[in-house]
C-alpha cells in the first residue's frame, strides 16, 4: 500500500528521481511515508530469512514438502531482488554504483554474459550468439551504459514484474502448505 502511494509522488526520470526522493523526505512529516516503506522492506527481508531458517532447522523442507522449499527459496530471491531494485530508485551515487557493479556481475554470468565462462559454446558458424549488445548486462541496463533506460527498467521491475511474481509464488506456496498437511512441523 505504501509503495502505491509513493508512486503518486515519484517520477522515474533522470531529472526528477532524486528530486522527488528529496521532496518526499523534506515535505512530508519526517519523510514518514518513504521511511515506512523502507522499514517494511527491511522487515520483509528479515522475516523471510527467519522463516527460511525455521523451516531448515525443523526439517520442514523434507519430502513431501521439497517443492514448497524450492518455491520458498525463489520467494527469498525475489525478496532480495525487490530490495535491490528499490535501492536503485533514488538514483543517487549509491544507486548508480550499485547498478554498475550489479550489471558488471551480470556481464560475467556463465553462458548469459559475454565475458562469462561457457560463452564460447554459444557460437554458430564463428558468430557469437551472445555479444555485449545482447548479454545479461544489456538486458538489465536497456543500453550499453547506465542511464535513464536502466532506471525505467528497474522501476517497472520493482513496481510490476517482481510483485506479480511474488504474489503468484505466495499463492502457490500457501496452496502447497495446505495440500501438504499444514504447518505441523517435520514429517
């Protein structure tokens, strides 16, 4: 809910993103709306980690619940991706350096990055199938360099794509918990 309210005041453009964040901080009482969103995000990450830890300690990931464990791990990864994409939206120096480092890691991803291991296997007739204009880094940035296209991509990921994936996986997760006999502990 807080994220939807923030969308009314935030413009994902290079000119306005940082100014809108400053305005949210300075014109509202203590920047409470943005801070509640940030604190809620921190609580979500901590709660997800603690839940995974409990499931691991109690052995609740064992058959017949192993599929639900995989869904839970995917939810944890999506939670971390939500945090990362949200971290970039203020479009300050920290955000620009974070996306630079993150996208350079994507460039070195096995098979998907043009500098990663296994890339040499994706050649056809001497033509590279993965180049610096078609690898994972380019897919993340939307261009060869960090810019406004990058901000727009991460805004859409943070506000639409990842939340839809999380909602879908949570529905599957709850359905599997119910189907596998509830939360009664290890079998």
